[in-house]
């Protein structure tokens, strides 16, 4: 089994550096990443209007949404997804979907550990406990998804993505279903992961101004209209 360790990267090396990646959604709408670069330990925020394609951007970065053409450059957590046959594993990229995607017939323990077990990764027990305790899941580990609230399932999905200390963590509205008492704790855990493990975080959210991510760098967004085609374009230069 492979041991997990924080990435040994120079601060100037981007965990993800993507150029010219796009996908057409229907005949008249396109989501495009013109440039997106995020550094180790950085939290980069996608703070664009609803319907602009933030979730699609995360899917393109993760390699689970197929682009229209092979990109000029698409380096993500040490993988070139332009030539890779499949998306990178959980130690490279952790992905939290809005829909949680928990397996209904597995307990929370098995759901949270599943990606790491499939990839045969050895997770440090102290780190696993810190994630579970910080997310308030200790008393829920024997339950199944149907026995949990929406917010509890969302916290479990965050724990599953964090368990392998991924070099790149992708989060789609990670606190949208949480009650106010848990929002700040989850936001602080995300920031702590980025700092402790050197993970880069790309986060799609809303109401960022009042959150723990308020001071984080934002991805620039613009809309282009050419005839009948509307393009939603995202850009974040390297710092």
C-alpha cells in the first residue's frame, strides 16, 4: 500500500494549470476555462452567478467532464489529463459534489474510506480522526446515508474527499446544505487542510463575502456573446 504524505512541491509550482478548456452545453451555451492556475496551499474561489457553469468548471478540472477538444495544457496534480486514460486518484484530486454521491448501502465509515481503499492508500489514523471529529461525524459513522440529514451527508462527502489529503480539492457548494452552527467549522477545516497538507483548493460557492473564504483569490468571470452562442469564460492567472 502507498503511504500518504504532503506533496513536495516548490511554492511556485501550480497544482493545477489549465489553458483553453471548454465544453458546449447545448447549441447556444459554452463554458470555457481560458486560464486557471492554483498553487499549493491556496484556496481559489469560483464566485460567479448561478447558471454560469461553476459546477461544469469543476468537472472539467477533475477530468470527469469531457472537453470539446484536447487542451493545449492541462496539468492537474501532476497529471496531464489531455493524455490520461482516466481521472487521477483520490490522493491527487478530491471532489465533493453538490449531490454528495454517497453509496446508499454502505455505512458512513465505509463511504468515507471507500476511495482511499480502492486506491490502496494508507491513511494516518490521527488524520482520519481529526477529519471525522472536526466535521462532527463521530456519532454517525455506523449509520447509512438514508439515516442522515442532507447536511450530515454533505459533511460526510467532505470527509471522504479530505481523507486522502489530496493535492487538489474540488468543492461544489460545500456548505450550502449545512446549518449555520456547522458552516464556520467546515470552512475552517478546508482552510486548515490547505495549509497543513499543502493542498490547493478550488471552491464553487455563493455568499463568499461573509464566509471564511472572503479573503481568498477569486476566479475572474465574463460573458461573451457571438451571434447565437453565449460563452461563460473563467480565468485565474498564476500568482
